[in-house]
C-alpha cells in the first residue's frame, strides 16, 4: 500500500488520501504565484484558508469573501472585505469586469442556481481573469469505498 499522507492528517479510510492535494490548495498557490492578482473573491470563504494562500503569495491583493458569517474573525484578521448575500439570487457586489481571481472551492455542489452564479461570476471577472472551481470527486476510489459503507463523501 502506498503511504501518501501528510503527518498528522488522517482520512476516514486509514491515511491513504494525500491531503496536500485535498481541496486544490496547491492549485490556488500555483495560480496566485503565476498571475499575482490585484483582486480576489472567495465564494464561500469559510475560515479563509484559500484567501490566506492568496495573501501569502500576492500580499497587495484586495481580498473579498462571501460567507454567511459577517463576523468571521479569521477573515477579519486577513483584512478581507466580507459580504453576506444570497448567492443564488442576489447580484455579486462588484462592478462588471473588476476581479482578477475568483475562487469557488467546495461550494457549488451545495447550490441549485448554477447558471445565475456563473452569470454573476463571469460578469464580475475581468477579461483574462481566472475562475477556480473545486467540487468533490465522488468517483475517486476512496470516495467510492466510503459510499459502499453508506458514508457520503
């Protein structure tokens, strides 16, 4: 068996998932280093893990977060502008063609109005900007095994 784990990280399957690749954070780092965005929006920012990567590699980037908690201390500490909207019906609070980088990591699978969300993302994204979408891979081997045991990944 191949041991591809990060020390201190575990998975429900006994440490066979490479957590360095979980959630695509290595891709966020790579894109941020390549494009050096001046403005970034994280849709469903959570605790700000993705925005902290952007800040680390593009320190002067304006950070924006959509999150259901306006008083999210992690996002406040990052210096992010926090917006609370209904993603499935409200306009994104940005001008047309105004953002360099938009991240929607592990959020779109929870929505129904995907066409509206994409409309608003592409309206707000600059021409030549980057949109990173991360969704769970339910077809991966470890997620298929979880499903066999009645566990939704």
